[in-house]
């Protein structure tokens, strides 16, 4: 079934992912493609509308991009944003002036002219987000100017007869007060989308497509137990059942009981019909990590060993036709100019196992945002515990243990972490981006009963974060910290102190390594 869709043509701007996100919020499917997409391919995709993104280039001069002007003559509604607006103006005979006087950055007062189709319902005076140096000086003949600012004579223009619309400001950015409304008007009223994108139909269509593509072939999936690879694996299993083999490598650096939890869902007693291989590689990893204290070195060793283990398993399976990756939408469009991101390795520990001889990569989640991946996981019946998993790094607990990693230390951090997570969940603390226990390499004197102890300090870390690039330490309720502390020192051997990490990122990182 073909969904109604909006094509986002990417000119390399920083907010492209947001545009797709906003369109999706109208329950309409959006695809981001590089601006170099051919007219023939656009016609084949038959989008209901096209949005041209912002971008760092100028429409003229050395940095001008080579695009196809027929884009504006397809009869498909086009919305140009920022650079996209300038491009539309320029292509249709308007003029664009360079930097100097017209540049605007940040919140900008905008005056809306009456009668605009795109800006209908937007108050006469509003605030929008601007980020441009060039500006449109003259709108193309036949179009009308629909908004201005003190510096921009043409902050928006449109030519409804040609189905062309443009804004110099960024409606996709939340700082643009009426931005969501403007994009909704474009997608629903101007392009005529119905907004019928729902997860159920996405799942059904994807499963059908996978089935068709794989035919009688074999697929291999590296399962980490994280949300993305779990959802991808379940979708594949619904499509091709036992033609899929999931390989789950237990490197001995997983959270408490995690290996068994993954096996319970994907193993022979679980609800899914897949070949499941659980590799107990714990000792191998501990051996390799013996004596290693430097964090980057630990990461490298784990990445390499992971590949080696996976390679051995893949060889046992024999020829596979498809490798399944849990790549999600933000991974795909992170890189500029819409070039698909390079393949995401198994939770980026090491890189793609290039020895696995396969025809093609299947990425069933490449059109989904993280929250949509979770939602489809729920629809597929994956246990809530998996669906709600917080991020867990590929190198696992090795980067939550300062100094040398040993089986004993892993055990300490696993126990403490399980207690911390259990109590936080029980207390219903909300809005935490990530929370876990880590093991400092510090030992200090304590007293237990009549005995003097000389044991480790556990550190608790809980952060709030929007994007994991920056983070703040969370203000956990004191009674939660108190309870966790008491339980950890009482229940976990070799721990006599519990510390709370109050540091944000920067200057610290989220992980504790
Ligand atoms: P940091 O510690 O750099 O972490 O502030 C930011 C986010 O990235 C996660 N992280 C990783 N995820 N492989 C992963 O898949 C890794 O090697 C890795 N290192 C850090 C971390 O858990 C946090 O969510």
C-alpha cells in the first residue's frame, strides 16, 4: 500500500530532521532525500507535497548548488524554507541579495500580510526563528509577498496558482510561534493530505515488503537486546520466521539478568519464531580486558573482540543473504546533504563485520524516530521492559567500571545497578534520560558491625537530557538516594560507600569511565 507522503529535499540545513518530525506530527509520512534526487525519481515517488530545506549555500556564485528547475513545474505544491525559499525566488525570477545588511539570527518579529493561504490563521504580528545571511529582495513576478520583517522585505511569499510557497523563517523550529500551524496548513490544506499514517499500517506494509524482498533467502541479525535491534528482529521474524538468525553475544558486560531476559524473549521458549544463537563469550572478554585500565583501550578491545565472536558465529551459519541493522531515522539523516549515513554498526562498538558475506542490508526501522520505534515495539507485542529500555552503551559495564574490569567488579556493579534501577522505577521518578550505578576504583575505610572494612565506593548517576549531547544531573528525591544507599551497602558485598554524581555534561560525560 502506498502512503500519502511529503518529500523533504535536503539542501544541507541543520533543521532537516525537524521538518520531517513536524510532518509526521500531522500523521503524514515524510521522506528526506538529497536535493540531487532526479525528477524521474520524484515523479515515481509521487509525493503530495515537497519541502525544500534550508542550507549553507548561496543561490548564486561559486557555492550555488546544481538543482533541477523543473521541480517547480511539476504541479506538486512546494514549500521553500530559508535557503529553499531563496532558491525558489531565484529560480522563478526574483532576486536574492547577499549577506551585508539583511542577515537575521534568532527570534525575529514578523509582520503577516492579509490574504495568505500558507499563513492563514497566523496573527498579524508574530515571532519567528530566522537564521540567514542572504535574503530575498524581490519576490518573483506574479507572486505576492505575505510577510516582512524590519530587515527582510520578503520574509514570505507565495504564488498559489503555481502552488509555490516560501518562508525565509523556519516554521519547523519551535521558537517560531505559529510554525506548527503553518506546516500543518501546508501539509493538510495545501497538499491535501488526509493524515492517515498510523503505526499499524506501517508495520504491516514493512513486513510485507521484507517478505517479498527476502523470498527464500536467509537473514542475520546482531541482537543487542536494545530497543532498536529488538524491534527490528521482531519485525523480521514476523516477516520471515526461521529464515532469520539472531545472534546475541553475551560479553559479560551486560546489566544484571539481561542475557536471560533477551533469551526469554528471543530464545526457543519465547513468543517469536526465529533461530536464536546465544553466545557465552564472557570469559573471552574478561581475558582480553585483564590488566587494561585505559578507557579507550577497553572500548577498542571490546569492539574488536565482538567482531571476532560475531564472525565465528556467522561462519557457522554459512551463507546469509541479508544483514539486518537497527538503524533508525536520526541515524539516516544525521549527515549533511541527505547522504544516507554510513551503516551503523552493532551499537557502534566496532564497525560492520565485513567478513560476513551478504547481498544487502535491511533496515526495517530507517524511517522511524526513536519514540516511534518504541511505539511499534508495543504494537508488535514486545514486553514493555524492552520497549522502554534506556540507552545502554555497546561496551557495556566496562565503561562503568573505573580501572581494570574483572568478573568480580562486574558482579558488584550489576548488583548495585539493579538495586538503583529498581528503586528509581518503584519511586516513579520521571524525566530521567539515563540512570545507572558505576564502580569507582576507590576503596576506603568503613565499619560494619565490629569490623573495619576497606571496600569500594559505588557512584550513582542520573541525568536529564534532551539529546544526550548535554545533560544535567537529576535532582533525585533524597529518600530514594537514601533507600538505594542503604540497600546497596547492605546487599552488595565489597561496597561500603555510595556517592552521587552531581556533575553535568559538560564538563563530565554521561557515562562514568
Ligand atoms: P557520553 O558518556 O559520551 O554518552 O556522554 C552519551 C550517550 O551515548 C551513550 N554511549 C554509547 N552508546 N556505544 C553506544 O551505543 C558506545 O560506545 C557509547 N558510549 C556512550 C551513552 O550511554 C549516552 O547515552
